[in-house]
């Protein structure tokens, strides 16, 4: 079904076309970008079970441009389309046209990644999706070193992924394997192949100690892009673990579950305690991501079905709330010119909508029961415990407690307390901004109450 | 006395002859054309003749004939390499426009065509004599081309290239002599003899022969000339050299290892080459790190890229050759494209390759910057370019051949290279104040070349042409 | 007939080649460097001719003939390059030619 | 046998003289001697034609070209004085290694020669082997293509020299001025003691 | 058996409405607060009252015992196998629902006056309404996860309301503390859920309780212990009690509703709800009983050293909840619940009375700056007096009956040590409550406020209504032992368990314990009188109080160092780690190599560049070096081939 291909190609093509608009255009590109993202959302729903495939290579191994969602990637792709639509709608950066084009290309490349049913296509889009972010960091970032760090770390991961993909293809004979139940690889090479994949995935997630690219990247990117990157791009690694690690190399995920779990647990606590003392609002969220993704890694490592179901919910939940958090923090930064927790305070009085949006997102992030984050955490840990891992559960619970501390601190330091005199308060969320954040928040509530579709793996 | 050759022999050398004659036509036409239009007349004739040569060469694809007693082998292998050389020639000829109006280019054009003939002869050569002559025809032309422009750097590059290349050629001839001494024959086909695998003279001869080749391939430590010559030589010449020389030398190398080596000797004989290929992948990419001149940077880049290609050959598997060819073709397009952009930027050809000129290019000439980005991404091996697929194929080949350490070095080298390429990309998209404001002139030929190369570099990813019947024709 | 053993010729050629290589790396006068390269070529030629005699194969002689021809062409181009490079210079010294480096 | 040793000594001595002569003209003379001795050696190896060619082409044409260039360069600039030696001292050990290894190479190559298995072909041809007739037949039949390619090579040499020299011959006025400026700059740089 | 609106056969159709009405109020107030104005308060009050009415109507459905299932069920949603959500209204949740909606309504009504003129009037009622909804979720849930959802949401509501005046840094800090400590409890409960789910593959109460007997003792103890963490955090039990006194930063009605009557008793509810689990684990019972007893004592002791009227009440709350926890812990469920029931009334009354005082004195809360108020506000005095009599357990006030049941329960279920603690605590309670009363209402006024706010009728009426139950409800419901209405009401729910664990009759009879406790209460009263209400004491009140402040034992002023210990062990160490990781490890170690990537690139590049000297001889040398390396290799590689 060609629609599937269109889902991938349309955003990229649209991104290229947007360059044809006048250089200083803002509204048309923003509107068109949002429309395209919404269209991909609709197309995704329409093409949920569809697939599209055409042969690419037949030697040294079979490869195909094979696209189609898997039960897991469907939700991540929907999340991506939603986040992109929301983020693009309120983009207000310099050179808006170029930025929106980049955002669409980012969406397209990531859709390609998540819709890929072929390992080689997966690897292709894996590297490809770095490029828009690199340009985002170059063109709009805060510090040049950030772009390097992002690129070098992720590209290093991309290279091991490449090597592993090549080795997989050579040994298995085909890379057209994602989403196929019968494709397992075993043998002397398989652990090394798994190691190559795992390194890439761990960098991307990121997981301690490969995470140091992430805080500056999340801090430096303009918030529309970082909301998409943190919400979806970081999930590529986790999706990789689920769709490649567990599906194609299950023996080795199981065999090396303990180290993975240790890394996940370290990330979980490490991210949490560092988030506790960060004074840059975006960095708080960045380190909280490290912590949250550590939990998902624990879920993946446990290999338990319930934990995996929970991981899918949490992947979506984390995407929703981190996107919402970064968007709201972005609005805040646009208004106040700073995002330092030390300089801001007391914004809640004059900006109830801003405060409310931040509040819901932060509560979801700290796992408040009734919101999506809680569902994910709970089901993951139920599964992990059921799989017989006790200490990771305890670590995760400690992490949840610390999460409540840093998220509450984030919210309170910005919104509560006496108003700070030297930072001007420049108005509450506009209706457009509210409209842009609302779907994310609504989704958080809906998933928090009724996660059933996400749990059907 | 009747000549012992049939029509098939003569038609075998038709493509090369066509291009050689075109060179004469360029020189003759130059005598009759005025001062203002001479460059376009030269380029037009040369392009036309090269295209004809390319078409003639393409018609030989699928044939197989050992012409001139094995001196000139017609076949798929030859054709693919010759086509790549033709493409390199075309891609370089169009850049002559960038040399500035004062330069008389007829002589240069003719010499480049003859050099191309030399490279094509190397691609077809199946005896030591033809290899040597092809190499010398190519090299002599390049000595002259490097120094053809009245600039210090140009003269200097010619001198360095002359001395170093001649030294290396000395090794090659000495090696050829030893091979001849060990076998009593100059035909590569006669080398496939198990007895020779145990002959030390053969090994030494092959070793010294390979020294001459790896010099042309500019692998570390035989690469020292590359950056200097790339930087100093006129831009079209650098472009030509970066692809055609390497294609020719690679053809010889591939034919040597696939068709000439006794099977038992392959592993041990070629080990030094794989080692220097491995070193090249690291050192070449490291060398790019702190460069300020695009041509020089691409010189180092080429050192590493050839290393990648050799990794594909390392297994000695039939598929490895195909992947090497694929990557070579891709490399041809990305390199020619990059040089086309460089030509469009430097305009009058006066030291225009300084990377400072690329600062903020995306604001002034977004399409040029986009094309350059594609080429740099391809060189770095990032999708959606042929460089990405090429690397995958090379990795697959080396993994299946068991040369995992080469694959690992390739990965490390690529990681290093990324920084250097990304630095240029970042420079182009930077928005700082220091960037120059003047708009680069519109150079139709260079732009067209860049556009075609960019499209091809991307298209090759999705529609990879790996000719399936190359290998049977090597022997 | 072969009164002189073949390895004598080989050794002689190798020594000449060796001297040629030394000449290239120790001399700073480009003309002498070029002459050293000619020495290397001639060493190879000697080898070709000796082997041709040993194998009774005239392709070795023809190879040597072609090497001589090519050496002539190369000398012509090389000398032209040296002239154009060094005529503006004060010294005929390859160490003086080093604007391209790094 | 005895003539081989005499020739070998002459060859090596003249080769050493070539690379060690203080003036290029001496090098040319040494090289001439070398080539002459080689020609004699070729005669002993049944390569009469090549011996002739060696004298005519090498000694007669190439070396004359060298002498001509020496004269050309001497007329314009300071005669063959050297600038400062810029090769860093760190290269000394490297060069020592290379020399040692090259000596090793000589040893290795000469020791590598195996007992040749003579081809079974008619030895009788040895009588004419190397003669002009034998040589010419081969050159114009079996090896015709290489011979034709040399034509291209010579053509490239001719056009290449023209191309290399062409720029200098045009517009001498500007050229001279340029050269003056450049020389002044270079001398200033040399006075500073660095390049 | 006919189906009708009030539901029979295990259903109650209005249950959803009962549960969701307050949520609707919250949403409406939150969304349209500014437009609604004062109406917001009335709306919430009305909705809560409607909930109360629905709760009352559910009596029949909740108490029926149809087909072996007690109460009324309502299925909601199923996430996945084992994750079935639903509502359950049985006698236990009905009692809580009554208090939540009933007392809740009174307090919301009271707030109409108390919050008059506040800038965020509607927001306050949104939060209150949300709290009621959350608390109903907690008590109506028929499974552990639903319970946990309610548990978390009441924590959130409590957080919002403690930090309601969020321009005050102290309120912000108190809210943060309350929230984080409550999350600790949530985490404990989550762990319990994991244990249970791994065992029974279901989150439903019914499945878990039915299988309680099959749990291994250690596992069951683990479940109960982790549930205890949840209960302790929510009910301010030692050592997770420190948030409760700070929580008094919230408006007084909030303190009355959430931090006295309802939310903090969730721990009691939890233990009572999980009675089948505890009944199978004597160690767990002992644990919970001990936690409750210690908390009761510590709360009471700390209550004697406070000067802030609300903090005294907060420690009193903590102490009283300690009683309840202890009671339900040891197995005296009826007793614990009865104390919860009566405590809800008299503690709400105390807080609302204190609220009258605070309101009247322009937010003055320090009892040292009160005094003689009975003349200025006699209504408040009488309200407070009856409530104090109730809390100290003076017969025939309601507290007497419930406290009697609790204290006697300790003996009945075989915990004499706990009996001793609770009896002693009763005496201390008497001391600090009368101290509060005497300091605030007797003697001369020691403050500066001459004309404070006069409370309106909306504030007085609810307080007056509360007097009735706090005076009489104990006698009405709980007197009469086994045949009391209270005992009969809970018989279907706890009767079996009580009979099962009931030990032989204790050495001291129930009447005797009452006498002992009452004697201790009298002693407490006398000490309080002697210290604060004699003529000299009243005359020299100002210097004596200053002296008492100065000579307060350091341990008490530092609240037994619990706060400091938590701060040091958890907060400081986490911050230290965070700083170490974030400012040392991350940038300087983990990121070290990449941090200076430009530097390394230049350095590496320079290494290669150093070979490119530009000297052709050097190049030739390198070339020949490579060539000789090749040849050396080939020589050695062919060494074995020589003849």
C-alpha cells in the first residue's frame, strides 16, 4: 500500500518544498508544517496494518525498502506525528521557514525509522535522523560544542549499528526481518552483533555512561525541536531493543540482561539525583529523561511481557510529558528570556494557564496516579518484579521518590514562591499555544485512565 | 608482413583511440579558434569525444576478448573501470571553466584526455608492459597538468609529484623486472601458477610492484604527495586525479589480485596492503581534522576512501570486487561533485579552496551548500547517500571474509572523519558575521555537474547498480 | 654460455637501484634527483635484459626499450617542470619549494 | 666473467659519483659513464639493439637535455648554491633505518634468485636473440600496442612541455616584474632565516 | 428481589454519580473559576452535599450481603488480565464516605466564609472538590491500584491545598515536603502491589484476600510491611510524620478536612481494608501496632511543646491517628474505626474552632499571644471546650467510647505494652489539650489585635452542627458492647476475624481500663490547670510563658531530631550525589574525552600534519621507508622458501 511510503516521504518532501517559500516567511510554513504533521497522523491511523515493500539489495544479503508499522512502532509514530504537529504549530524561532522544514525532515526521517521493517532501512534512517538535529544545533543551538557532542556520540552509535547490521545481514542472509516472528539469530557472532546494536541503542536512549551528549543537546536545541527529539528520537534506542534486540536476538538480551539492568538502574538513580540539583529548567527535564529511560531499559532487560507492555505505555507517556514539558519551558523561556530556576519564580499568579500546563506535565513525569506516566511505571514494575528482579524494582521506587522531589522543585521554583522582581512577566499562554499543548496533556490523561489499546501488544 | 591482429583487436581499443584522437582534435581546433571562444570550443570537443569514448566503451560491456595477446582485455571489468574514468574525465573537463579567462586550456584539455587514455589502458591492461605504459601515460600527463597553471603552488605540486611518482615508478619497474625474472613472462595470466607461490623472487617482485601501485592509490605511508599535490594542482586536475588515477590503479590492483596471484600466495602477499589500507583509514581521516583548504582536505579524505575500497577487496571474494566498484563509482560522484562545488565557489581559480570561503555559504547559495552537504555526508558515509550503502556493503564483505579488524578500523576511521566533514558542513550553515557577503557567481557547468552528481549520489543509494557479470570477465 | 651467474646481475641491479634511491633522498638538487631516478630505471632495465637473456624472452628487452623511451619523455617533462619551478628562484634546491605543507 | 666485474665496478663507481658529485655537470658526466658501461653490459647479454639505443637515446638525447637545462638554469640564477637544509634532524634516525633496510633489500633480492627452469623452446633462436631483426619483429607484431602507446606518451611529453612553458613565454614584461617582486620577497624571507 | 434505584444484589446504580459529582465540581471550578465567582463555593458545597445524600441512600446496598459479597460493586475498566478496576461500597467504605462527604460538606460550607475575599476563591474550591473526589476514589476502589490512584490523588490535593498560598516560601516548602513524603508511601504501596500481583496475578482486593492464607509468612509480612510504609506516610506515622505539622501552612479548613478528618486517616482505612492480610500475619500486626503506639506517644509528647495552635492540633491529630493505627493494627478494627469516626467530628470541630479564633485574630496562631478569648468569642470557647472534652475522652462525650474501645482493644488482643503506652498517652493528651484551651481562652488577652474579623454565619453554623455528633454520637452508637449498633454494623465485615483472633479475656476488665484511663486524664488536666489556669499562672502568664519557651527541652524543640535526620540522610546526601555527579563526574570524567573534541581533533591532526613538512626529500624518505618496510616483510615472509 503506497500510503505507507507516503507517510515517510511526505514530510521529507514537504520539508524540501518549504524551502521554496519566501525566506522570511513564518505563517505559511508553520501552518503547512502543522498540516503535514496532522496529515501524517491521519495517514498513520488509516495505514495501521498496511505494508509496502520493494526489493533493494539481493546481495550480499536481501534487503528491501519495507515499510509498515509494528504494534509498538505504531504508537511511537503516532506520538511523533502528534508531537511534531504541536511543536511546529507554535514555532517562534529565527528563520522560521528553515526551522520548520528541518522539523518536517526530522519527522519524516524518524517515521522512516519507526516504520522500517528492514534492518538496513532502519540503519539508514537511524543515521539520517541525526542530520536535521545536527543542523538544528548548528543553526539554532547555544554552543557549537553541543553539535559535535551530539553528532559524535550518536554517529559512533550509528557506526556500530551499521557494522552490526552488515554482520546480521551477512550471517542471516536477509535484513528484511523487523516484525517477523521467526527471525532469530544465534551463533558465535550473534553476541557481537547484539553488542553492536546495544551500543547504538544505549547511546541513543541515552543510558549512563553514554549520556553526556544529552543534557547540553536538550538544553541547546530550540524547544520545538527538543520536544520532538526527547519525546521520540530517544525512543529509537528503546524501540530498537524491543524490535531488534528482543525480537531478533532474544537469547542474548536474556543472557546479558543483568548488565543492561545495572546500567538502566544506574541511569535511573544518576539522572534523578542530578536532576535534583540542576538549576537549568531544561536540564532538569533532560536528566529526568535519563532517569525515566533507565526504567524502560530495565523493563526491556527483564524481557517480561507485562513489563514490555508497560514499557510501550511508558514510551508513549514519556514522549507526551517530555514534549509537553519542553514546549512549556520553551514558551516560558521565550517570555522571560531565561530558564534558570534561580532567577525565575512566582510566575503562577499571573500565568495560571502556563502554570497549569507545566503542572500537569510535571505531575505526569513524576508518575502521579491517574496520568500516563504512572500507568507505565506501575505495569513495568509489576512485570519486572514478576520476572524475578527485586532490586531493580526497589531502585525504581527510590527513583520515583526522587522524581517527585525534582519535578515538584521544578514546578515550584518556577511557578510558586514570591514573584521575582527583575524578571518581567510577559503574559500567559496564548490560545494557540494552549491549543498546541492541550492535545499532549489530554493524551496524558486519556492514557492514564484508559491505556488498553497500548497494552495490546 | 601481415599483422597478427583481427578486427576484434582493433575494435577493442576503439574507445581509447577515440579519446586519444579527440585530444588531437582539440589541439587542432584550438589553432583555428579565436581567443575568446577557445575554452568553450576545447571543452565542447573534449566532452563530445569523451562521451563517444564512453559510449564505445559501454558497448563492450558483456563482451570478452583478449586483444593484442593479452595486452588489452575487453570485458565487464574493464568497461566498468573505464566508464568510471570517463565519468571522472567528464566531471573534470567541465571544471575547466573555473580556471579563469587568462588560461589557455587547449593543451591542458588534450593532456587530460591522453591521461584518461592512460588510465583506461591501465583498466584494460593484462600484462606488465601495458600496465607500465598506461601508468606512465597517465602520470606524465598529470605532471604536466599539475604544473600547467602559472602559480607557485601549481609548479610546486608538479615538482613534488614528479619526483615522488617517478621514484615510485622506479619501484614498480624494478618489481616488474623481478616478476618477469621469476616467471619468464609479462602476462598476468601466466602468474597463476602454484609453483610461483613458493618463489621468493616472485614475492619480492610482487611486493615492489605493489609499492608502485599503493603509491598511486596514495595509501599511508605512500600518501605524502597527496595533500600537497591536491592542494597545489589546478582544480580540474585535482578532481581528475582524485578519481581517474585511483580508478586506474585500483583496476590494476584488482586485476592483479584477482587474476594474477597464485591462490596460495594471496593471503600472505597482500597482508602489507591491507595493513597500509587500515593505517590509511585512520591516518587519512585524522589528517583531515585540522585542514583549512578544501582541496587539501579532500586529498586526505581520498587517502581514507581508498582504504575503504581496499577493505572491500580484502576478502578476495567475488562480491568484494563488486562492492569496491560500487563504492568507487559512488566515490567518483561524490568527489567530482565536491570539486564541482569548489569550482563554483572559487570562481576564478585563485586559491579559492580556502575553507573560509565556505563560511555562511548556505545563506548566499543555499543550493550549492545543500549539494556540498550531500557530498560531504556521502564521504562521511551518512544516509541518504551512496556512501552509506557503500560502507554497508564493504562492511558486509569484510565481515564475511573474516577481516573484522579492517571493519573495526573502518568504523573508527569513519567516526574520526565525521568531525572533519561535519566541520565543513557547520561552516557552511553558520550564521556568523565574519562570513563574506559577495555572492558567488553562477557557473553553469559546475552547477550542473554538482547537481547531477548530487542526484546520482542519492539515487545510487536507492537503486544500487552493481553489475553482476563483472567478475567472470576479470580473468 | 651464461658464464656469469644470474644472481650477479640481480645483485648489481639491486645495488644500482639502491644507489638511485639514496640519491633521491639525500640530494637537494632536483636535477641530480632526476638523474638518480634514471639510475633506478636503468637498474630495472639491466634486470630486464639479464632475465630476458636467461629466459630467452625478448619481451623483457622490449620492456627495457619502452622504459628507455618513457624515461626520455619523463626527463623532458621533468626538466621542463624543474626549469619552470626554479627559474624564478635563487637556489636550485628542492628544500626551497615548500609552500604546500601541513 | 672478468668483463662483468670490470663493468660492475665501473657501474657502481659511476653511480656513486653521480649522486655524490658536487656539481650537476659532474653528475651528468658520471651518468654518461654509467650508461656507457651499461651499454657494454647489454652487449654481453645479447641485447645489441638495446645497447645501441642506450647510447643514442640516453647518452645522446637525455643527458644532453640535462646539460642544456643546467646551462639554462645557471644563466638565470645563482649557480647551484644550496639554501639552508630544512630537513629536521629527527629524520636522521629514519634515514639510517631506511639505508640499512635498503642494504638488506640488495641482499634479499640477490639471494632470492632461484634456479631458473629454462623454457623448452628452441635454444637455437638464441643465435638471433636480441638482434635488431628479432627485436623489431616482436615490437611490430606481438608488442605493437605498447609501441603505439609510446607514441602517445611522447606526444604528451611534447604537449606537456609546451603547456608547462607556454605561460612563461607569453607576456614577458609582466612576468619579469613578477619575478623581481618574488625574488625580493624570498630574499627578505631568507634574511629572516625561515621559510 | 426487585431491582430499583437504590440497588440490591450487589449493585448501586448511583455509585458512579456519588463518586464523580465532586470531580465535576472540580473541573467546572478549575475551568470557569473566574466567571463563577462566589458561586464556585456554593456549587462545590452543593455537589458534596449531593454526594452525601447519595451515600446515605446507598445504605441498603452497601450493607447487604448478597451472594457472599458484601456491599455494592461497580465495574469500571479492565486494562489487561489481572488489572480490573471497579468500585466497591461496603460498610467500611460507607463509613469513610459519610465522613468525607458529610464532614466535607460542613467544612466546605465553613470555607465559604473563611475564604471570603481570597484572590483564588474558585481555585480553593476546585481543589477541595478534587480532594473529595480523590478521597472517594481511595475508599471506593475495589482494588489496590485504584486505591493507589486515590492515594496519590489525595496526596496531590493535599499538596495543592498546603501550598495554596504559594507566594509564601514556607507554604511552598511544606507542600513539597508533604508531597515527597507521601510519594515515599506511594512507593511502598506500589511495592506491596508488585508482591501481591506476582502471587495472585490480580490487583483486586477480593482475589488477594481470598488467597491471603496461601501467602508464605515472610511474603505476607513483606506485603503488610510495605503497605505500612504507605499507611505511615499518609497517616503521619513515625518516622514519616514530619510533614503533617508543616502542612498547617494551608488554610485552616483544609487542615480540618484533610489533615485531621479524612486524608490522614487513609492509613487506618488501608489497614482495616486489608484486615484479611493482617489477620494472617501476627508479626505485621505487631509492627503496625507498635508504629501506631509510638506515634501516639510521640505525637502527644511533641504536642505539649508547641505554641502554634494549629501545630498543637496537628500533633494531636498525629497522636490520635497513632491510636487508630495501633487499634486496627492489633486487630481492634471496630475500635480504630470508631475513633476515626468520632475523631473526624471533634477534630474538625477543634480545627474549625481554632479557625474561628485565627480568623478573628487576623491569622494569629501563636497561643502565647492569645488568652482571655472566652470573653471575646464565647461561641468559639464552648465549641472548643466540648471538643476538648471529647478528645480527652471524658464521658459521656463521643471520644470516651471510641478511645475506650481502642485502649481496651490493646489488652483484648494481647498487647499490654501498647495498652500502657496508650493509657499514658491519654493522660498527656489531656494535658496538652487543656493547656491549649487554658492558654487560648483563659487569663488576659496577650495579643495586639483589637478588632478582628467577625465570623459569619457560614462559619458558625457548620461548627455548631459538628458539636452534636462530637458530644453524642459515641453514646448513641458505641455504647453497649457487642450489641451496639456500631458493632452490629461491622459484624459482617470484621466479625469473623475478630472472633478468630480474640484471645482469652484480659486480666483487667473493660470497666477497669476506663477507670485507669480516666484517672490519667484527670492527672493531665490537673497538671495543665496547675501550670496555666491557676490565678498566679494567669497573672504572670507573659513572663512564665517566655520562661517556658526558653527552657523547653532541646529534644522537644528539635522534634526528636527526626527532621534533621531525614534531611541529613536523604536530602543532603542526594543533593551531594547530584552535585558530584552533575558537576564533577559528568563534565569532567564521563564527558572528558568528548568535551574538548576540538582540542583533540587539532592535536591529532597536528600529529599527522607534522609528517607533511612540505619537503620533498622528507616525503621521499617516508615513501622509501614504507617501501623498505614492505620489502622487509616480503623477505621474511619468503624466508622459508629459500633453497
